[in-house]
C-alpha cells in the first residue's frame, strides 16, 4: 500500500477531492492529512472522511517533528493541496521527487513567495493575461520552481474578477489534480 500525506492550510476542498477520488480507485493508497493551522477546515474534512489528521505549527515542520511523524506513519510521498508554508529542507531531502504541488496559475508566471489564492488571480488580471490555469509540479527548495508535471489553461475574460477566475481555476484543479496524481502514483505502485 502506498501512503500519502496531504499537506493543507485552509479549506481543504482539493484534499477532499483527492481522498474521494482514490477511495473509488483501484490503486491501494491511504492518506493522512497534515495542517499547519489548528483551525483549518481541512481538519474537519479529514474527520468526516475518516482520514487521520495532524496539526503541527511552523516550528514543528522545521525542527524535525513532522518528518519524524511522516516516517513513523510510513509515508511514501507528499501532496500539497493549498499548503502555505515553504516545505523545509529536512522534508525535501527525505522525499526527493516525491513532493507534488498544485499552483493556481501557469508557472513560471505568477509564482513565488506570497503568491497564493486571490493574490495570484488578481495579478493575472492586472497583467492583462488572456489565459490562466493550473500547474502541477514537483517541489524543490524554491517556491513554485520545481519541475512542471502538467498544466491546463482556461481563458481570462475581460469581465473576470479574482473570484470568477478562481472558480474557473478550481474547476481545472478538481478535474486534473486527482488524475495526474493517479498517473504518478500508479507508476509508483507497479
């Protein structure tokens, strides 16, 4: 069985979508959910899904506590689903090429520190871009600079707001993230 940790900081809609997708899937995968925010709704989603969940503050990610928990749980890979902390070096070194993130824009544009959520969509609109989308990529030591695995795009309409563009991007996330992960994990379980 492949064991995956989902790291999330907020609502957790992508984390829930991933868990539900794989619960109906033939791949033998189990999940835990890890959040850096004690009040993140993703922890409530984990309870309703029957998925073990953990809260760790920022210091616990950096001092090795989270890495110890991941090892104790036999975690094989990590999926970021709206996780707002930079993954520390100790975890990057323990999981090379086994940490995947989704970014709500077409990288390399509109990435980097502080570029998440509505900030990304506002920047895309302010730049007059004709399209936006999602980028699924491996995580390295720099924000949003890991090797790109997959991209999908959607049009940016002249009347789009950050909220309407976010809705389009969320549709792409829900449509593609689980299936791209399936292709990655499917190769890992063979």
